[in-house]
C-alpha cells in the first residue's frame, strides 16, 4: 500500500507548489520530507511566499521538469529566478503550474499538505497512514489491544507541528492510534 506521495504547500486551500515522489508514500519517509519543507518555511519567513514554497520543496530534493521550466519562463515574477532541475521522480518532481499541480495530485496514492494560512503556525494534513474501522481492526489483530494509543484530536484533520510529530512517533513506534472508532497504522 502506498508508494507515490504528493506533498503540497497551500494557502487558503489553494496549492502554491507541490511535489511528487515516486517511492515516498510511507509514513516515516513522508514525514521526513514534510519536516524538511517545514523547517525551510520556518527559517526563511522573509522570502516572498511563492519562492519560499518552491525552495522548501527544492530542499527535499525535488526539482522542476521541462514543462515547469517553460511555465516559469512565461511568468514575469519568476522568469529570472534560478530553480533546481528535476533529476528523477524518486527525488521529487516539483510543480507550480496549474497543470503540473493537477498532474502531481492525480499521480498520488498518499498525500500530505502544509497549510501556511498563518505562517507562524502552519497546519499539517498527513494522510500517509492506513486506517480501518476499530471493530475490523480488533477482529483482524486481536492481540493488538496493548499497542493502541487513544487520541483526543482527529488525525484526519489539521494538525499542529507538535501533534504531527507525536502522531508519527507513535505510528513509527509500532503503535496503533485510535480516534472515534477508527484505527490508524503506519505505512511501512
């Protein structure tokens, strides 16, 4: 389950830039990419917003393909900037054009978003897990009761950075997370 990851940076639900990674839709590797992008966003707050988003994804190893370079050249605000060239889909294919962003979304099996509506307190959507109804989980994994952690926040909804870190840590430590009758587990 899950190989192809889409990592997007959004503002007011509009994707400013995203990247496709062919072998990164696993909980731990996806979190590493989110963390790299987040740390760039956090430490470069004075950079113009779109450039900051692009550079944050470039920090993960992603780069632009030829079609995206052509799009960049058509934009007055971007045509004189320097961007990383994509090496391959495993390292990340970065998109900023409407078509490129849609293609990246369409290819994904799992998705993570960083919402920068409030640049000082971004929110995270991290859907790089598998989940199932608690009754089905207990039927399939009857000996897992001791490995379940109950959450008071919805893992499918927006998460703060500390919540995201705790969530991923619990999952990667082999725990199952329970929230209102759903069980979430790591994609490994």
